[in-house]
C-alpha cells in the first residue's frame, strides 16, 4: 500500500479522496492554486504545496508543477480526482515515467475511451449496443447531410473529443443541419482544440443509465449496479439516483454483467463507468468515463462500499478479494448537486458564504468543502456541495431528501437549492417518471415573472 498520496485536485472531491486516504492510514499532500490557499482540502491535508496562480491552466493543469510537488514531498502515488488531469493519458504516462503510481486506469484505456468514436467502435466489437449513427467521424458537411437523411432526423452532431455536454447540437431537419454542424464544430474546437465530429440518432425520450465498474490488475472485474442520471440541464447532470426507477432486476443484471464482462475482456483496471441511453426497453452505449464520477456517492450509499478506497487498493495492485455475488444493494439513494449558480439561468454565483448550515441525521451525507466565511473563487467549477440521502425505499429516500433540503442553509451566494426543492415536489419526479429532456421542459413551463422564470413558484 502507498504511504503518501498527492491529490491533484480541489474542492469537495479533493476532500473526499483525503478522507479515504486517512481511513487507510495513508498520508496526503494537497496541491492548490493561490486562489485556494484557504481551501478545506489544503487545511486538512498532511502537507500542501502551492502550484501556481488562480488560472487552472497554470496550476491544476500544470503538469511540471504537479510532478515537482510529488517529488519534493516524497509522494508515491497521484490521485487525479475528477476533471483537470483525470482523463489525460499523457499525464498518466508522465506520472509513471517519473516513478509515481497513477491512481486510475492504463493510459491506453484513457486514450481509447477519450476518443468517443474509437470508444463506440470498441464497444460495438465487444457486443455492446450503441446508438445508431455514423461509422466513425464525419469528414464533411455534405457527407453529414447525406448520412443524417439515411439515419433519419432528428440527429445529434457530437464532438469526438466531447465532454461536459460541450460540442453537441441537435439538427431537427435538413434545413437546420448546416447551422447545427457549424456551431457544434466551433464549440468543439474552442473546448477541445479538436473539431472532429460524429453523428447519432437523437433519441427523444431516453433515460441516462450508467453502470459503475471496478477492475483489478488480475483480470477481475465487477459492477456495482446502475445510476439513473436523467435529471439534466444542457446535457449535464443535476440529480442522480440508484437504483433506477425504470429498470427491472433482469435488465440490471444483464447490463451490469455485460459491462463488467467487456471491461474485463479489454483488461480494464481501476474505477470506470459505462454510460448508456435507455429507451423503450433498449440500451445504447454513449461513452465510458475512465475515472471516478461525481455521483459515485449514490452507489456507495446503497452498497456500503467506499469506491475511492477500492480505487486506491486496486491501483496498489491488490486483488479485488470479492466477486460479483458479494456485492449487495440496500434501499435507495438520491443525490442533489448543489452548484453556486442562479437556479433559473445557471449563471455562476461565486462569492462569500455568509451563513452555512448543513443537514444531518440518519441516512444523510453531505460532501462539501465549503464553510462559513469561505469565498468561492470564480475560476473553477460551480459545484459546492453534494447532498446524498439513503432510505429503505425510494419513498423513504424522497421524504428524507425533502426534509434535508429544508434544513440546508447556504447564504451569501445563489445556489440550486430552490431548484432541487421544486424538482423533488413534482409528481413526475415523485413517480420516477422522467427522461433526459424532462428538467428543461419543466423549467420552460415554470411561470414567468417579469420575463424571468422563477424556480419554486407554483
Ligand atoms: P459528454 O461526454 O459531453 O457528457 P455524452 O455522450 O455522455 O457527452 O452525452 C451527454 C448527455 O447528452 C447524455 O446524458 C444525454 O442526455 C445527451 N445525449 C447524448 N447522446 C444522445 C443521443 N444520441 N440522443 C439524445 N440525447 C443524447
């Protein structure tokens, strides 16, 4: 086992990883930008190193600074967290070349899955169903148009290097194709420096269902069931729950089993998630994330397994030590992502937390790195807290969530708390009857006041 792990991240996820390390008796090193000198992960880590100015490019994405920090502190492994360096195959390679362990999968797997076209092709070859669409990247506008006609409108134009819902546009008919193509390519170029595109049939009422996987270096691979992440805005997740209200036990076992089998066939090690769209009883693979995910917490709540601990264990080459039948599920868990954003427009709302009170009690977990008086810097992701609840049934989890949201106080900045309160009181949500388009439709239907939508209004 490692003696000291450098956590190359910030915010709640840096703290989450620190917690797992401490419980394993592993020392931690925090790295931070000058904007994060007062951050909780810096305060709690055993050691900390400032790696640059506020801009992520010069700090959390600064490879020489991170490797130097690992070297001067004598760390033996680097955990990349979520975002920043987590899916950068080059970084993973450099980490190993410099004598540290990268806590994540092999660079080769990061590379295959990072190119969504190669990822889809690989999955198809292994018998995993994919969304009908182009066979590879689309070389030109005219080629794309001809293909879209063949697939049938509406189609989704997607960036091969995509992530975070960026570089993705719907074309509803041939008239709208050129505009969607141009916009998606420009967005992809700006976000990823790569404007290679592919096309998929646009599914009009799917759910987003993903399977949590874990593989070791010895060929063992298990799944931890699914998460339903269909409550989204702009293709980004807002609420996640497990198990999915839409799946039956047979579908769960089938998709979980197939995903774990393929992960094992490709020799995958580490945590990973296969993401699917699910519509009319059919599953379609969309991508694989080769890292920990924000919503891993809902899986932890229903399995009682610390996934970060498992991730660190397998990175140290320890065997899993258990099999699929040892993984059991208990009750239901729901997570709300609490971003510092306007709940109607999603415009970020950085600033000073004036008043902070987190809910608690049986079955309630808050993963957050904020505190009273903390100043949320404007430079990074706006996720400031995750509220996760667990109950014996979905109904118990919902009641607990409603109670916990009512206790949560975050003053001084705008947050998504009012939006969450609104969502969880909608009959469709209560009945588990929603798809990936539901939240945006609900927000459009929200009564307008002074030309602005008002979350929480009845
Ligand atoms: P990213 O890597 O940017 O997150 P994904 O491929 O994972 O992109 O897709 C993100 C979200 O976009 C999905 O959860 C879903 O809501 C939507 N989406 C992706 N592909 C399709 C599709 N073919 N039809 C309808 N919606 C889609």
